[in-house]
C-alpha cells in the first residue's frame, strides 16, 4: 500500500475548524476524513435548522444550555452563528436568567477546560499559569472573582459561568474572534457555606481571602496579563463585590485598558435609557428627579454616568447631583447616613431620613425610579401607583437579575400605571396586554453595549478608556432606538438587532478613540467603519483546504553537456 501523508483528523475535527456535514466530498477525501461521517453534505443553513430543532426539543433551559455548550465544543463557528441568528431565544439561555442556574450548578455540569482558573495558591506563578492557555494571540480577558454574582451573592469559582457567558456575546454580537478571548476566574475562596459543603464544588475550599494578599493577587494578575499578551490587552472586570469593583476601577482605569461592566457598562446602558426617556417626555435630564434604589456598583455606575452627561451639558459639578437621590436598605441616604461608599457621598442630601420607599416616592415625586437591589418585588403596587399618580409617563427600571430578584415584573409595572409606564428590566419579560393594548417590555441589557465597547477597545488597541468614551456608547445606543420604538414607549433597540447595535457602538467608540489620540493604531484609518468591519469574525464556513495557485509551465530542462574525455597518453611516454 502506498504511503500517504494525512492530516491529523483530531485537529480537523477540533471545534475551531470542524464543519461536520458541511465538509464537501472533495474536502473529506483530501483531508483523510472520508467515511468518518455519512455521505450527505449540508449547508450551514441546514445545520442551523438541525440545531434549532435540537434546541427547541430540549425540555428545560438548563438542558438547552448544555446542548449549546456541546455545539460550542464541536462546531465553534456554527455555535456563534446560531446564537447570533436566534439571539432573542438564546440570550436568556447563555446569559440572564439561565446563567444564574448555570453558576449555581457549575460543579455539577463541569465537563472540559474552556477557561482559565487562577487560585490564590498560584500567587507568584500567575505568568506560568497564563502560559498554559490553549490559544495564542489573546486580546481580551473577562475576569471575575465571584464576589457578587447577579442576585446570588458570593459564588466563588462557580462564577466562571458568568465570564464564559460574556465571552460568548463578545463573539456572537461583537464579532470578536473567539481565539482572542480568555475567560478567567480568580479563585480566592468563598464565604458561601453551601458551596464549601457541596462535594461537587470545583473551587478552593477556604474562606474568601481579603486584604493585602488578595490585592497583591489582583495586581500580579494585571501585570502578568500585559506581560503575556501585550500592553493593550483589554481587561474586563465582572462581578466583583462593590467595594472591590470601585477600588480596582479607580486604581487601574488609566494604567491599563480595562473596563468594569457592572459599573461602566451598566452606566452606559442606563444613560441611554434616560436619554430616550427625555426624548419621549420632553423633560430635560437636568430637570428630572431620579431615585436610585440600591447603592451598589450598578446604581452608582448609572448615577455617575448621568452626572458625566449633565456636566457635558454645562451643568456645574456641584449642581449636577442635586436631583439624584439614593435609597438603600437603611432608607433614604442623607448627610447623616453612616458607612457610605466614597462614590456615593456626592449624592447625600441634607434632608430628614425616610425609611420607607413609598414615602420617598410620595415626597420627592421622582419621574425616574431605578432599582438595582436584588430584592424581588420591592416596587410594589403602592409604589407603582404613586409613580403613576405623580407623572403622566413615569419611568421605572427593575434592573436586578435573575428574574426572581427583579424589583417588579413588567406585568405589575404596566398594570399599576394604567399602561403609561416607560419600563426597562434587566431580565426578559413577555409582552403585556392592558385594556386590549399590547406592550413589549424593553430589556435594559448590557449586551447592547459591552460587546461594542470591547470591539472598539480591541480594534484600536486603546491606551485606556476614560469615562467620556462610555457617554459616546450611550448616545449611540440611544440613536439606535427608532422613533417607532419610542412612540410605542420602548426605550431600547430590539434584542434581535443586538449584533448590529454592538457594531454601531463599536464604530462610534473607535472613532472617538482615534479622534482623541487614545488609540495605538498608526496611521489612523481613513474609514473607521470599514477598518472595524474587516476585523470581524466571519460566521460563514470557509474552504478548509490550503490555498493553491497555478505556476507557469517550466521550460524544458537543458541537456547536460557531455563530459570531456581524458586525452590518450602518448605511447612513447
């Protein structure tokens, strides 16, 4: 039998390259995989139909997540195409609310390495751990320490499910190549006793490490990331407890190309909603009274982004916060409040303390009520009816995830305001019918912003990301909400258009970064939109064969000249 050099079929079937039944017959023959699958050939559209049938047949959201994870492992490009094309159905599976169940059962479902765990025991050796990563050319990292996951609290190493979910949307919506992404969990233990008692828990079974040792680990992580992957590596902080989130953002924002989605991503998304509320009601933001219920990273992120916007409009810094109030578990935050986070102090007011939210809404008459508490049902019937009594078009945002932690449901918001509310939620809710009129709740989902933010930071190799760049993202997101949607009381673009919105946000931010000398690409592209577009990950199959090309026919080989014969020796000699 002839000796034939064949490619390694394990590599061909690797999820990064595998096309399954979309390999043509010629590709199968030349790649040495003929016979390893049935003889039928499917297009990517056929495969998408098969994936959709499998997805729909699964009996629960967690089983749909497991199925999609298997597709991701086997068929990387098909997976991202499926997520993008079916984002309305898939987003609740790969992101909130199902990701909360994924995090809670992470140890039960852990199967194979798709992420990087760095434990407190690796301190001093983080670069060695990073060198073990499975892909080269990392451009972006999403890192969590699991300190505060959704409404679940401290989830330790299980929080990796959140980093993985973010990375999925980087590619499916932002078009960022998956091989350039690295999800990371800093495992510093957990104070969640139920996890420590769980025999299937995958993390370090120690109390959560705090103080200098913890901060030294984070510092080593940041230094190691840029040493391993370059100075312009984009580092996305996710689900750190509020004090740590604020501390690290303040420490690293202008030293690294970094971003905190819970603060800045949520802030950009929230500001976009406020801009659209202004467009609908005609009431200027500087004249609007806001009450934020909750004083964590999400509420402070949105409030701070609002202040940046007001200052951009010429409102003096000392006046910008005068109509912004915070309400936490202890009641309305006043100058007498104790243990107030540094970033919240600008919002303290010299007023009498008020303990009940209903009384705050009655007295202050806010036209915008923002909930980021993780306390389900706190916007009760009385609170919502008071909002509707005081304003023709009250705006209510129930931002907490998962759905069970939402401050109110869409049905409650529309029912108790006679359908007049401008509503946004962190989790998806079905349409609501009030007096024969159908209302489609807007989802205030960070997936409309952070994929575009990452796309801009990566493609421009941003030096750092100042607060002003997130204002650019907010205005672009607001512009992507059509007038028809605004007329229907919808404050955000439809989730089905999220990949187009992410691209538009990315282009607007990239333009700002280039125009303000915050990019490290030289020379500046003449057409930033096309420059960003050319960087996108293609969600179509490509030829699996190496490129071939024709050579001209070679001229005939010249005949070798006869070798000279040695002369015959003289016989006389």
